[in-house]
C-alpha cells in the first residue's frame, strides 16, 4: 500500500468518526456503530434518502382513507402507516442531522414501540385462532414487517449478517409478491373453522385486512417492502457482509 493510499484511507476513516462525533442528535447506538463501519460506498446519498422518504410518505397517506372510512381493520392500516413514518426517519438520519432535542434514545424507543406493536398483532392473531376464526394472510405479512422494524432499530453490534440477508430476501420476495398480486384471497384457517375472509365480498369485514387490488395499492405495498430490503442491505453493507 502506498503512502498516498494510506493517507486517503486515514482521511476517510477520520471523516466517518468525525461525522458520528458531530451528530449528537443521532441515537447513541448508531453513533457508536459508525465508529466501527469501514469507509466505502455511500449507500444513502441525500438525493436517495429524500426520494425514498417522499415515496414512503405517499405510501403512508395511501393508507389514510382506509383508516378514516373503516375499510377492513383500521389497526391493520395504522400498522403500515407507523412503519412508513419510522422508515422515513431512518432514511433521513442517514443523510441529515436530526434535531438534538429529539434525544439520544429515539432508536431505543422505536425498537420497543415495534416490540409492543408486534406483540399486539401476534396476540390478536392468536386470539382469532383460539376462537377458530380465519384471517387474511396479509396479517402475517404485517407481523413480519413489524418484527423486521424491531431488528432494524437494534444497535448494529447486535446485527447478524446472515439474518440481514434472510430479511433482504424476504422483503424482496414480498415486493415481488405484491407486484404479482399473489397474496390476495389467501387465509389462515384454524382446524374446525371455515374461511370467512378469503372471498372478495368479505374484504370489507371489520376484523379483516383489506387492500384494493389496483396497481397504486400494489405499488405502494411493494415499495414499502423494497425500502425495508434496501435499508437492511445498505446498513449491512456499511458494517460489512460478514456472516
């Protein structure tokens, strides 16, 4: 290695450390993790984080009419909305300094928030199974999404390269599934129960997931899944892809 190469690497490394030190508004866990990340590709340039954030905001707003009008279970759509808002914050802090008043514990708070949401969704689905009531497959996708958000807000020191790859593949496959419209009409049916959520006329039932089948709806859901896949990919790329 030449002296020029060594100097360049040192400057890049020092820049990463300085960036973490000069961003007190960033969660402490992420600041400490940035010290351990090797310089390399800029996975989150400002233009990308802004574009993704705008599209995620559009996806969140796309769910609002369903919440207002009560199309399906409102909590199903609220789960997707809070995921979008959390992802917007995650993308933006990759390129921009968050307000210091937000405090250093914002990532921990969001992690526990999604722990609670995941537990509530799981408890709801278990209660349906206990009552021998069927439910849409879309609820399981929502549960996987919320659980993925827990992992995303964990300190990078707790990440596993293998698990990150599994999640990347999962959410890319989910995006393809939305674009192919293969999830619609499937239900989880407990033994001894008939499916009352698989037919088209039942999609407006108050205790079921409901999403229209048009391209705007499918594109919104597919983009949400891809945004999670890329966040896992980019953050794992910053830390290195060692399994």
